[in-house]
C-alpha cells in the first residue's frame, strides 16, 4: 500500500529529531586526573571512590 501524500523534509526531520547519537559520558579521576567512565574503577590508578581503591598489580596476578 502506498502513502497518500509524500512526507515532507520538515515532517521527516521532526520524526527523526530524537534519534541523534550522544557521546560517551566521562569524568575525571580524582586520584590521577585521567578520564574514566562514571561509576567505574579507574584503569590507571585503581581509584573507585573515597576511601576505597583497588590494587591493580594484585588483581592482575590472581588469574
């Protein structure tokens, strides 16, 4: 079945207005200043949150 009338550029654009891609959010690590994903451990220094950090050498050797 064919459409009754052609969809205009304006109507097509309004329909696609919410489909824009967003960039990946990142935050600065307070420990070393490198960018990292929010709510994730820093891959550079192992910082998680205040008073908690992960020892990277120990976690990589326990495989």
